[in-house]
């Protein structure tokens, strides 16, 4: 008697699903980013003080290719064109240098983005300044972004806080700021401009490190709650590291 049994082949769909599953399991996220950093690693930070000789205080900050300079003037008498205030006033102005970005802006004066960044910068710094001791006076903070390669606002806040300290403006605490971006399911600390462009959203946190009091929190884009929480925690850790470098640079300046 002939054996008429022939084994049936698996359905093509099952084979496709199995192959897809094995491919997904073998695909791993890269341990390092394009510039060689880990997801939770800051870029190289360089800080300097007293870089503008005519200012009351000044600071310079580099995050690899992001470069920011800040000059502080005052305290001085409040100008006549502003509303009178018994407390001191903090005025912040942030502008991009014409060569800071690959595409130059054709707008004369301050752009809408620069005005928004200036307002956010002021909000982040005001909580740290003892304005109650600066009666009827004003302090002007001018920030210029020389090169923009991601994390511009965080760099501006950190640099401006250093410049205020260098100007001997009494502070409750320094303010350190960091940004985290979420891309491909990963939370990346201190993203570059390329990483920010590819991210689905980002979070900026500015904090007074001694008390861990947040002076500014800013989210862009839509993020799942779990990723947003992870980004905030990563920013807080990054701010702690940046604050340590800020204090070390100020102490080195005093010891000179």
C-alpha cells in the first residue's frame, strides 16, 4: 500500500510573522548617539567669566558647537519709560547672531522666537534674584547666541545665571538648565540640533539646585506621560552636574 500522506506546509503569513518577530528581537538600539555620547550624557561643557570688560558681569558657555555669551549691566536707576516698581526689575534680551544658524534670518530687529526666548529666560531667572534688595533699580541681561547646535535656551539660562553671579548680584541660588529630547523611544539628554529636529518632543527644566526648586519647565511636542516624566528626571540629573561645574568655575574665579 502506498503512503499517500504529505505533510502540510505552514501558511505564508505565519512564516512572515515569525520572520518579522525574529528581526525585531535581533534589532537593538544603538548604545551611543551620533557624537559618541550615551543617552544620559552631557556634551563637553566649557565655562568662562569676565569676558566682557565693560559689563558689570559676564559669562561665556560652550556645549560643543552651541556657544553663548552673556553680559549683565547694573543695578542702575529704572528708566522713565517703564512702570515704577519699589522692587528691582530684571530685563532680559536674547538674540541670535546672524551667523549662529545655517539659515540667516531676514527679519530686522528681534524675531518672534527671540522675544519668546527672552521672556522664558526672564521667567527662569527672576525667582533666583533678590529683587527685594534692588529697590527702585534695574538689572539688564543681554544674551547673544554665537552658534546654535541644540539646547540653546538651556545654555542661555545657565550662562545668564553665571553672569549675574559674576556681577555680584545677590541670588537665592544659581540656576542651571538642561534639555532632554525623545526620539525613537529613547530619552536623550542635551540633544544636538539634529537630534532635536528628529525628536517627537522635548522638555527643558531650569532649577535652583540647592533647593531643587524648578524655576522654568517647558515642553515642546507631544510626549507620553512616562517619557515626559523620564525626561524631567534626566534633566534634573543633568542640572545637578551643570551646577557643580558652575560652582567650581565661580570658586576658581574667586581664588585668582
